[in-house]
């Protein structure tokens, strides 16, 4: 059994500098071992840091908001210790108070052992003032001063960190969707965008109501109902005999083909608009037979098209 590393000793190793092929936990990296990547997001309050963090979450990064400065070295150790490719992103900002002064030295140590990128989000004072006014949220430093003075104070305190940034993004003219596109372009360049949307196909019975979480709903009650075949009544659409019966009707195959083609066409547009999760519901009378088969078949088609898809059956079995 591998011993748990000594945390204090590990931090000393980070500060002192290790052999480039060995991380702070003693896990030795070979050329074939995936190298973890860390993105640190910082910047002015109201500049869109949490929106940026959400983009990285949708890209498959493990994301943390407002991690205490003292725990950042431990977090880096966990990344280095991981046996799989684990990319992470974190937001560190003025909420850390005086501890924020430690960030430059911590960042310097991290860059010796992790592929680390510091992104700084900036914005004009006028835009920040408008955003705080619209959201009616106080500035983190605004307990005893105006929002404008708090912004100036925050800008001054973050200046040493801004000077270390690999990328500075002025979000003054960005809405949420434009910021998302800009960050994805920054991360991926001109490479094709991955199919980051997570799709859920759900079967249900109309007699029990439409699922509240459904984004798209399709009624498959036009298909012949296996419920009226006595031997199929106690079974579900996942049973091979029931599935064969439903597929025996030409309209079943045609529907699966047409709806799958429609979804493959639509999904890139949902992704472009920033949607990261889509629930597609298929309903029949009781949610036992037809909708179950269709949900399973559409899942197979979308998976084959390269999307991440999960399937659930709300009303089957009852």
C-alpha cells in the first residue's frame, strides 16, 4: 500500500524545486504519463470570473471557486498525484484578503511542476459600476466605501498579480456568450470544438406528466402499443421481444432516423449558444414500452455521432 505523503514535506519540496520528472507527491512522471494542467482565473470583481470558470467546467476541467490560499499547494499535489489526465481551473480573487499577497510566490512554485496558466479578467470602471448596479450586489471591499472607490482599491491590490498574467481579457464589451466564445478560442485555437454538451434521453408516460427538466419533448404514441399484446404487457421496451415488435413497424425506423438526424443538426447550434446540458424526453402512454425503446435507440445514435449521452426511464418499471 502506498503511504500518504507528508503534506508539510511536500510543500517544502515544491518551494525548493524538484527534479522536473518528479512531482511534489513523489509520483514520478514518464513521457507517457499525462501532465496535469491548471488554469488560475483572477481579476476584478464583476469582470466575469465565475462565467469564465463555468466555461472551463463545460470543457471538462475540475473547477474550484475561492479555494483558500493555504490549500492551493495541497490542491496541486492532488493534481500531480492523479494517475489520469486531470485538468483543473480555479478562481482566486480579492475575497482572499491579505492572503492574496502570497499568490505570486505560490504561482512561481506551481509553474515549476504544473502546466499553469494565469488568466486575468479586467473591465472598465464604468462597466463594472453598471454591472454592480444591475445586480444590486455589494462589492467585496464595499463595506465602508463606495463601489467606485472599492474598484480602484481592488485594481491597485491586484496589480502585482495582473503583471504576472499570461493572458489579460478585457470583458467590457463582452456578454456571457461572447466571453465564452473568446475563452474557448483562447484554449482551443482553431481546432474543432469538442462536443462538450451532455445529453440525457429520458422516457416517460404522459399519464404521469411531462418531465419538468425536459428541453425537447417528442410524443411517440403514434407507434403501435405493445401494451395490447398480452405477452408484452408485463415487459418493457428493453426486452428483446418487445423491441423487435416495435421495430417491426416501418414508421419506427423512419422516426428514429429522422429524429436522430434532426438532433445531430441541432446540437452544434445549442453548443454554439453556450448550452452544456440538454434533456430530450420521449413519451408514450405509460412510459413502459415505446418511449423506452426510442430513448435507448436515440442514445445509441447520438453516442455514435460522438456525443456524451446518458439514458434514463422515469416510469419504467413501475
